[in-house]
C-alpha cells in the first residue's frame, strides 16, 4: 500500500495531502442506517412481502381454526371420522 506522502512525492501535479484526503472510518452505525434506507427505497420488494405475509396469516388462521374445531368437536369428529382430528393426527387414547 502506498502512503499519501509517498504518492504525492512521486506524482507531479498531485494536490497536497490534507485532512480531507485521508479516509477516516465512518461511524458503522450511521453507515448501516444509510444502507438500510437505500435498500428499503430501491431494492426491497414490498409487494412480495405483502403477499407472503398475507399467505402466512391465512395459513396460521386456518391452523388455529382447525385446532379450535378439534378441541370443540374432537369427540364427535373422532367418532364420526375414524379417530382422526382435524389437523390430521390421531386423538390421544385412540
């Protein structure tokens, strides 16, 4: 790696080194915020996120409804359905 002083001593017409030429490390927290904001504004697929979230909510709601139905009507469904619960598993004690 070439130091700034060595670069300027061997490069005719190069500007004199100043503090603005030195690369000081940025605050990593600020850089993360900048990258996240740029990602949200330019690259993130909000439509896909909305579709996947809606699909997951529907599946979770269906699973909860099946659990509720199995608890509420488990005895009747188990006798009529051959011992299977609404979620596909067998009832305990069958």
